[in-house]
C-alpha cells in the first residue's frame, strides 16, 4: 500500500489508501464511492432489500430478493462478520465467548434436538413407493390375495400378477401360509417392503419358488441382515431384474419398462403390448438403480427409438468403458435431455460429453449452448447439498465445528513487509451466510478490510455484496463458492465440500492411482565406496567459509576453516538462503565454490515433491504414509477417504503446507469438507495421520536425524551420531476436541508451548525399558529408510548431483506402535541449536560423549575433510 494519511477524510483518501484492496475485490469502480459512504456511516441496509428463508426441512437457509427489482451492479451492501478466528482457537472461543456458540448453532441450523432422519417422508413411508393399497390389518392380507386371484382369473391364466403387500405385518409363518407360488404361478412383481420377515431359510424357500418374478422388494425387513439372501434368491430366480429397488445384473426389458412407465400394477406384463413394448418410452428415470453395466441388447436406441429424456444419476456404471457408454448413448437419436454424474462414468468434462453427444440440448438441467459458451466442464446445478448431521448428545461446539466448513471463508493479513503466516477464518452474518451456491450466481461477495486510520492496525473486516445479474423479487440470491476456480483447479472434486458428488467416480480414480503405485519401482543405485576426498588445499592453508548462520559462526572452530564476511573470498558458502543462478551471478560464485545446497533438492525438502519422488522410485513403501498433493490429487484422496469411511477404517489426516516449517498452517482432521476447504489457505499435502504412534510415557514424540551428503552420484551420505527427541507436552489422545490442542498432537515446541528437552541417551534407555525393545533394532530400520529416501532422489533426479555441493539435511522420523519408522519430512539447513547447546552421550555409532560445541566441527570435518568421527556411512 502507498503511504497513508492518519485518518480517511473523503472519498479521494479512501480510494488512494484502499486502491489495492479495492482491486482485489473486483468490485466495479462505479460502486466504490457508494461503498465508501456506507463504510464511513456504518450503513448496514441489506435487511431492507433481502429476506432469509428456511429450506431443506429447516436444515439450511437461503437468501431471496425482497425488493421489486435489483439491476446488475447497481448497489453494494456491507455484510458483517459474525465470527472471526484462527483455526487453532476455534473450539476454545466457542466454549468461552458468551453467546457465540448459540448464535453459530442457530446460523448453521444445528440448534435442534437431533439430526432429522432422511430415509422417510413425514408419514414414515419409504422413499420408493410402488403401490398404494391402504389395507394395513393382518387379516387384510387374505382379502388382498383373494382380490388379486379374482383379477388374475378374469385376465386369463397367462397374464402376470403384481402383489402389493407392503407394511402389513407379515411374518415368516404368514408368508408360508400364503402359498404364493401355487396361488400365483405367473407372479411378476412382489412388494413385501416393511414387513417382519426374519428367517432367511423361510424367505428363500417361499419366495424362491416364484420363478417368474421380475421384481422383488424386501426392503426394511430384518431378514436382510443376512447377506446371503440376495445371492441365493438371484440363483433361484434367474429372471429377477429388480431386487430391493436396484437393478440386478440380469435386468432387461421388464426393469426398463417399469422405470419408463410401461409396466405397473395394472399392467404387470407384456400380454397386452406389441412386440416392442419399450418403443413408446420418451422419458426414462434410471437414477440410483445400482446399474453397473448399461450397454446391452435391450438398452438400445433400436429398442427405445423415442427416448428423449434419460436420467442415469447415482449409478456406478463401472463395468462399461467410457467409450462403450458413449457409443451406446449415441444410438439414441432422439435423446435431448441427459442427466448423469459429472465427474462420473462419462468423465469429468461436460464439454466433452456434449461434443460426443451433439444431439443433446440439455445436460443436467443446463442448456448445452450455455455450457459451451461458459466453458464450464462440470455442471453442478443438480447436486444435492451436504446438510449438517449431528446427534442430540453432541455439544453445540462439536456440532458447529462439524458444520462450519459449509459456511467459512478466509483471508490473510499482509502489510508492506510480510504476509501473515496464519490465515484468518470467518463466518458472515445471518444474511451473508444464507447465500447458497450456484454455478450461475447472481451475486458476488468478497472480504474487504476497511482502514479508517489508513493503517493495518485500524483494520475492520467486512464482506461486500453486489449483484452481478439483474435480479427480480422472490428470486434466490446466490454466489459461486468456487468463483474463478475451473476444472484445471479440480472444481468438480472441490465441490464435494458442499455437495454429494458421485463417490464411485472418486473411488475408481483412487484404485487406478493405487495400481499405478504398485507398478512403480526404480532400481536403487548400487552401493559404492566413497569417491569424495578432502578438499583441503595441499599447501594446508585453511578453507574460507562464508555463513549467515549464527551457530556456524560461533561453533566452527576447527583450524582447517576460517570465517570470512565476504562471500567472494570464500571457498565454502554455508547459508540458510536459496542460492540460485541469480544469486551466484551477483556474488560471483563459480564451480570452485562449495555450496551447502544440491541442485533440485526441492525433490526432498518440499513436502509434495518428496512424496512424488518416493512414489516414482518406490511406489508406496510402508515407511511413507499415504500422501496426496491436494493441488493435483484431490480426486484420488477423496476416493481413498470414501473407501476408508465405507470400510470403517481410520480416517484421520494431517494437512501440511508444501514449504512451511514449524507446523505453520498444519491441521489434523477427519472431516473431508475441512480437508478440501483448507486448500484455500495455500498449497498443501494431505497425509494419513499416524493414529497409533509409539508413545513415550503416554506422550507423542518424533526424532530429528542429521544426514550429511557429499555426493548424489554415487550416493554418498552419512548419518550423524547426534540425533534428538522432540516430545509433545500433553498425553496423547484421539478425542475429537484434542485435535485443536497443539501440545497434544505436535512436538515442535521451539516456537509454541514449552520446550522440554530430554537427553537422547536417557530417552533411549527409558524407551527400551518402557516397551521392552532394543533401540539398535529400531535404529537399523531408520538407517535403511533414510538411505532409501536419498536413493529415491538419486534415481528420480540424477540432475541433483553436483561436484561442488555438500549439504546437511534434517530428517524427521516417527515410530509407530509396531516400532517401524515413518518418514515425516526432510529439512534443508535444519535448526541445530539443540545439537550445539547440549552435550550428548553416544547412543549409536562411536563411543564417548558428543560435545555440543563440536557439532559443526564434526559436520564440516565429514563433508570437507573426510573425517568420519561421530558419523556413520549409510
């Protein structure tokens, strides 16, 4: 920002001070002065123009225009922020700030007694109803059977029968007494939904005799707890096409005719139809029928030449290739309206689907012309929203923490000197939070910092809201939750934070990715004898070292090295800064200078590149937790998450920024919406959390190892005998509320919390005693893992080698409950303050005490003099 006046006095001051902030909002310039007037007078007048309504059975709210008409870009409104916080303190604020939890619970619609059941209508009837007989008494079953027998007699012995026996209290004994097979030899459809059938053998025996059945509904009967009932019935009744509302693998003409309105209770079979009973179907709803394979002889354009509207949502369709599906759909020459999951079996791109099916006029309820004009690849208008779910026993704070990701927005503070490392999250007030998503939004809303004194210290945060289209009275007011984010930034996958997107697509993406990992394995470089030698000049004069690291300046005391303040005079550059080509040119560095950085070392020290490097070299080794780069692998992560949830497996994850240290912006969560929304605060990896780590006196810990690299071709690395333990301060627990406790789940206490240093030798002795293990066994596994990490880098990035590079890296390791090592990260130029400050009794490698003041003498001796004191080759 430019230099600012002390106080904003007029619009010119406002525009000058806020120039960059205004540009960032994209608010039309014609509205800037109106915004200034409302900010300076604190005018919150949106309530006069809008109304908030409940929807989704009271589990959501929406915003509608209450005034007669609002032209595009005609006005701007201030929206207050009801709650502003930094994520680690969210739970604490909800528990301690008076009234906050109550207001947020009401705003997020989680203040009721319990999460509504969604599987039934208000009267308790199931989602799918295939008939409407009202008789409910037990004795009425006989009347129904007699009536249906009379109908069958009148229609003729060859005609089919459809029996509606839903919710009549039928138990196993009554089912036997009904003798359905003998009474109705041509029974085509049988609805036993919501009865009291329990015994699998009885049900299989009685129903299995009805060999002409095409449809059977046993939904909501206790017998379905036996998983073998379905397989047995399908074997006994090979012509069964619909079972419990789902299509079987044998589905054909009858199932399609039922969904297309050809077959029903009055017309259960084809006796009165022509030879092509499906030819009159114009609209076919096959949504949520568990269809795995669509392309067959019956589902074809020749069988249904008049079909113009087809709904295929909610089906896995995983036994058809995309090409086969496209070819099948191309056979329907009259098809104009198509509904299908995107992403899904036809891919991720609405545009490609339209190009393959040019006869379509509408895709998922949106005009194909509009889709092509907008360039949108994902059409999300028909996705069902995720609604808050909770148990009546959950506290208000827990409900809010779960629901808040549907409402949160974020920004970072910055001034002329630096950007704030920790993002700010906020919830707009009741009006702003009622803005729901639309792919064709008619409003925009964006955060804005008002600086009444012209300085960041006086900043007041608001959101500004303005219409981007003409809006009429009663029309819903919406915003695009992912404004400016297209499919190149994984828009369709990111919508999963707010909507129910097709899980099967993501699961298939994950399975494909997993298969790729299994097939990857590069040969490790051969173990070779060290080739590097001492770089000390033959005349014995000391090596000049330039450094900006205080510990090196203080503790590098070997006579073979001398410090210099001018990098041009140095032979060794040891710096915490990135030395790129531009820096080398400015400093006049050449190949004669040794630098403590290897080219392309980002493949190790940036977290997403580290995972990528290991995956390319070794697939998915046990010592690396499942890791996804959220910028490019969100679909695969969602698939992994969904499979774990389906299987009841551990589903806790840790999100880490690509290139930040000290656990900044690092979060532990089991909430998929949170994982997706946290992408908004910067590029991250998402890694499976080590839920069962080895503990030390009930506390979590990790280990920092120091690796010295003299060469990457051949790989020539050494492990310092100096390593140290970092301990959490609180006892470890997976209680949900503990995930916000830094001192429970994190171990780096140098900058947050209280640092409890423990001598490494004492730790090892007590750990061995506590767990009855030999540390030497664990240490050997760690050595092998570290060697594999650097072998992977050498194999994937041979360009990393440089004869003028010597470097030190920190490798952070955690031990799981089976005492196997897990790689956490690799750090460039690690903080070695602790190594220099404390003397250490040797635990591995050589014998004797390791003096902290000699740490950098050991490091430089190994890297530049070939001295292997207190290091061991890997």
